[in-house]
C-alpha cells in the first residue's frame, strides 16, 4: 500500500476523524483555468485530450498546483462507455456531446457489446496509471463513471436533452428494451470502475446527472436499481485500503434515504438541499459531499467565505463531510475565487473537528 | 354570483367535498391540438394570438370541446408583465422567449415602470372577459402569472437559461439590485392578478418555473418571500365566491412546508415527488395539484390508466386533490392520449369520494 501524504478525503468518506474538512471541486480540471485551455489547444479536440495519457495527467494535476485540494479526479468524460460501445461520441462546438449512431430500437440494444475496459477503454486506464505515478502519493485519485440511466439518456436522445422525450417514450412504451440497455450499462460500468480501481483510483463516484427528471417510482426502476447493482459489484478494498463509493443524483434530494440504502459510502448533494436536513436524514449511514451553488463563485470573496461558513455550520461537528460544489465549476469563474473557496473550507472547518 | 355547472375544481382547491377528482392539464390549449395550430396560423405569431381576445378565447375553449375538463385556463404567456414594462418580448422559432432589451444594471431596474393592468395589459383583461362570456358558466376560468423570480430570470438573462449565470451573479454580488427588481415584480403581479380576478378569473395560479434552481436559503430570499407578498395582497373573494390561489415551484418538492406557510390554498406538484408524501407533509394545510409526468402521455392507454390509478391511490380518500400533469403537456402527444388521461381521472377517482 502506497502511503498518502493527505488522506483526509478518503477518511471523511469513510466517516473517520479528520483535522479539517477536505475539499475538491467537480470539474476542477477545466476551462476556467487558462493552463487547461492551453493544454486543450495542444491536444486538439476534447476526446483527443482524454485519450492522451500525458496530457490528461497534465490537466488533472493543474488545479492541484494552484489550490490546496484534497483530491485529484481523473480527467475523462462520463460518456466513454457508450463511445466504446460503438455509438461514435463527438462534441459540437458549444453544443455539448452528441452521438453519431444513437439507439433507436431493441435490435440496436441487443447488438451492443459490453466493452472490455483494458481494451476499448485502455486509454482511460493508461491515464489513471500515469496520474497515480505523477501524484506521488500526495492526494488520492478519484475515478468515475456516468450512471446507467444518465448514459442511456444520451445514447437514446443522441445528445443532451431538455424533455427526455425519446428515452421516456421507450421507458413507458417499451420498458423491456430500456431495461436491457440499463442492465448492459450496469455491467459495463461495474467492469469499467473495477478496472479503474485496479489501475489505481482510490475512490469512485457515479454521476447520475439526469436521475432527477424521473418520478420517484421511475427513479427507483430506471436509475437507482442499476446503481445499486453496480455498488454491489464493485471492488470495495484494493491495495490494503477501502475504496469508498459516492453516488450523486442531481436533483435527487428527495430520495437520499433510498440512495443511502444501496450500500454506498457517500452521497453527493446538489445545492437545492439543506445539508443539515440531509445529515439528519442519512448522516448515520453515509458521508455527504457538497454542496455550495457553483454560481456562488461569481460573488465577491467575502460572500463566498460567508457561504462556506454557512454550509460548514449546517453540517456541524464531526466527520463525514467532503466539501464540494453542488455541480461542476462554471467556465467563467475567476480562478482566484476558487482559491478563496478552497482556503475558506480549510480555515473555517477547523473548529468542527476539535 | 354566476352559477357554475361544474365547480369541482374550485371546491377541491378549497378542500370541500366533490363527486370525482377534478382534472385539467397545464398548457391544455396548445400545439398538440391541430385546431390550435390552425388558429395560431390565422393569428400570425404567438403574441398576436395572445393579444386578440376572440382568438385567445377560441384556443382557450378548444380543449374543452374535446375533453371533459373541469377548468379552463386563460390563454396567455407568463412574460406579459416584463413585456408591458418595455423589455420587448419576442419569440424566436423554436428557441423560446427572448427580450430585446434585457436588464443589465441597477439603473435599468430603477427605471422600470409598474404596469397598469387595465392599460398596458388591457388585452389580457379583454381576453378574460371574452372567455368568461363564452364559457357560459360551464367550468371556472383560471388566471395566472409568472412568479417574480421566474420573470426576473428571463428579464436579466434575456431569455431561457441553463445555468442562470447573469441573474445569480446579480443576486450574489448586487443583491440590492435584484431585490428591487423582485419587489417591483411582486407589486406588478399583485395588480395584474387582482385585475384578472376583477375581470372574471375564478382562481389564480403563480408559476415559479425556475425557483428550483436555487438553494433553500436563496429560494426563500429570492423567490418565496415575493410570492408570499403577492398572496397577502390578492383579492381572495370576488362576486360572492372565494378565489383560490395555487403556487407552483417546479423542482420545489423539498420546500412544500414553506410554500404552504404563505397562506395559499393549494400547491402545484411536479412529478418528482410522491403525492402521498406531499399529502402527509402539507395535506392538512393546502390542496394539492398534480402530478403525472407529462411524458407518460406517450405511453399506451393501458399504461396511462395504470399511472392515473397509482397517483389517485397515493392521494387516497377525501377531497383536496386537483389532478394535473406535473408540467405542461408536450407538443407531440396524441390528443387521444390526453382524452384517455382525463377520462381515467374521473372514472377511477369515484371510489375515493364516497
């Protein structure tokens, strides 16, 4: 087992004592950093950056050089699995992800292969190994995947969506087809995350960006049961250390009890829920990650610090809190404001850990 | 007081006994109906349709000819107030609403007038009077407005938004400017809804489409307190009859208790909350309206009927439920499926009212 200089992030996810509240930011390697833009320009398009282990490592490490972050997160995309299944992921300028060959029928779904992570997704594993080597045991590395439901929305809609018309049509009128797809995705995500763990990530996170567009019953049926299946199939200990699992459903604040019952270690919270309420509801079962509105980073430093203090106070004393934004950092946030945020978490959280 | 042939909708909102659960559909006058498209083509653009009392009346009545609906809703737009304030509302093809002159500074906000509803919004009052005359006492007419926060998002962003960057920047770095805007909008909405009531609407609804993008504290501060102010200023009895008020915040399921505490009569629910939970939480204070996922209307009739029965069972016995979709009907829903939905509510709800 490689020693970690800073293991606060892993300890907090496992609800073990820490000295200060650990913090990282969703999408911390990204376009708000000028050095990211320079590396991205060097790589060409977004997927070329993901597929180049040296450059993916470089952008993963960039925010750690600027800010006192307690974790690194693998630079990659949530849609690598559908791409490896042959759907042809591409990015239109400013339009978000698209697929060249979206799924339109049960036959399309039946033909989908389960990707071998060390083959079709070998570039991700190379990036993990390269990043781990370059982190030199400083902070843990987080791996991740999209949730089956979230991946399926892009695969059926062909890209981003507002009303999720096509996938809901499929779910409500051809449920067997959608369940076959979700089941294949659950198997693929399990293999993919276990391969990331074998390659060196020390914690994994499942991003369910679009679970919140479902009714409570449909969330259980189309999203949560497949995340549950993944959690049950994950490697939970590797290289002598526990590998914590975090589930994040955006707009899932109403369903925390059901999410916590999957056996995961932590829940990610967006900013629409009061973290004090969340702790009351599920704090005896899981750690909580979150949950400042990413738009708060537009405010002046004093206002950012005030908001950090409010959230720390909401969680209160004790461990089990990883501070984060409630979703990805916006691309037009001044990097100095991100620094104010990160430093404020460490500075103001000390009294809660005495 | 004009007698109503069918007053189920008003009675259910006031939690008085009814024979079957009343039902209407958000956006029931709309593009899924071929006769709507024909009238819209006759009018020219969308705002010309809103401003022509005869044609606005015609499209308001169209769904009532097809379906056994328990209420009519004024055909209009949520953005009439900002348009009357001089921002220049227009609709780009398929792009949603836009403003020619979005607000960019405190000075812009200070200059905004409070519209006189019988002057700048007289076309809405003419439509109300025309519709009431043509309804001939069959079912009640619902009036509505956007909430101050929701109107403000469009006025500051210049149109629809995903991240609400500009208005959140304003709220977090220039809160006094945003509060001045919200306060002017609260006054304008109060005058506007009271004028609708004087002109003949028998119930009013406030649509807070975007309150759910805020944190709990910011929701209270930027959205709910201004809806509270409106509720306190509304005419609650007119022409010998109570005028029920319904608040609807999309993605507001976590805040029902606070919404119910405004003194409104009913809450609209989107489909992300279990109506049984909502009833447990606030059913002793307010009626509930909702809450089937509009995408369920893509399913086959048997599946639609199953979902209606599930929601009726969730609410259970007694009054205080107005059945509806959790948001507007989609434009590509077959009208026959809407008929299945409406009829199923009446058929299957009888046992719950015995």
